[in-house]
């Protein structure tokens, strides 16, 4: 729990409808909070946990259970790696899309606006692309696009132009370097939110998060059993919109497709119309739960 306090823990475990002999996949292992509770609920079953972060792999190495297998990989390849480990079908899939408390609270990882550190933001430390490279190497048009699209920053164009100009005097290397630029563009009284929007945009770009999410959702259908549950917890509207559309329509954009008889063609049915939110007590205990939205779907 010191590494990462899982959000909506009871709600997500209940949503999976765990069977003691079932096979499950936790696609975002992190500190193992969700995985440990899943393991408590299975006896003859199996749990496969994914995470690309080496720090998470160290946490997973401490779990001594014959039911548990850890896969150090991006979850976008979920079906490929499950099949390599002998799991052609699973009864449930859980994905908590948030950045872990450990990643946020480790200054050297560069995720947090609260600490100074190198502009990194890589979920996978072995990845070649960092936030420093994005800020210093992307051209002005590319920066404008990611700030506007991924951060929903209103003055994305002028911010991109300023960064392109300032970096000619020397590279922008740290969170503090970037925040000194951002402060002149942030709405008064909403500086922290503005910083968070820009940092979110960079993090999404560095880790290719939205494309990875779309690929994970699509590939999960290759291994989820009919009647199996999929539970996804998201933390911003861009993620939640993709999850909602896929659960409701079987696609990320446009209307649901229908066959010649008018029947909807989609792999899942949503269990609840509205997302599950953290209650007031959980938000008081864990402020990071305030933006969490959990959606549940069942394989048709």
C-alpha cells in the first residue's frame, strides 16, 4: 500500500465476480494491491499480472504463489503473452489505468508537478522516448497538437510557440524548467490544473497511452471468455471515452454496427449505464480516487 494504494479496490474485485477456479488477468500490476486480493479469492485458479515498469516487477517477485505469474510487458499485447503462458481464455480482466503513487512520488521519474526532477515520464524505463525529448525535439506544430489533443490546453498554440522559442537558448531539462515557462500561460488561480494538463499531455505522448489502450481493449476480446467480465478504471475523459465507446458500441468512434437483421454487432454489454465512482470516504483517504471512473462489461 505504500507503493500504491489501489482505487475502488472492493468495487473492482466485486465486479469481476471471481470464481475460485477461474483464470484472471490484472493488466496494471503496479504495487500488486488488486492482484493480492484476486489471489485471496482463487484456489485452483490462475492470475496473470502485467506491468512494463521494472519497479513493479520487483514487487511481483515478492509474491510466492503457484497461482501467480508475472509478465513484464505493455498490456497492449495481452492476448499474445497470455497465449504464450498457456492461457487461451480468461474469466476476467482488470485494468487500472492510473499512474501509480510510487511513480508520481519518485521525483526522478518526472511524472509529478510537485517535485523537481528530470523530464522523463516513461512507464517503461527502457523506452527511448522521454518527455525531455518531446519538449526539446518536437516541432512547434507537433507540440501544439499534443497539448491541445491530449491535455485539452486552451492556449496550446501560444504555449508551443513559446517553448519552441525558449529552447533555442538551451534545452529544457527538468520539471522546474518547464513549469517556469508554464506559469506565464496558466490562468490565475488555476496554475496547478494547468500544469497537470500539460504534464498529462506529455505523459500520454511519451507512453503512447491512448493507442496502447485501444489495442489492449481490442486484443482482450481474443482471450476473454463469453460471460467473462472486463473492468477498467480510468482517470481522465480521453481514456474514459474510449472505454465507454468500446463497451457500448464495440468501436471507438461512430455508431454501433448492425447485421442485416438489425442486431447490434459488438463483443460486450455494459453492466451499468453510468461509471462507478469512489465514495466520499475513499476520496478523503486517497485523494487520487477523486477522478476515477470504473466501467464494467461482460463478454457476449
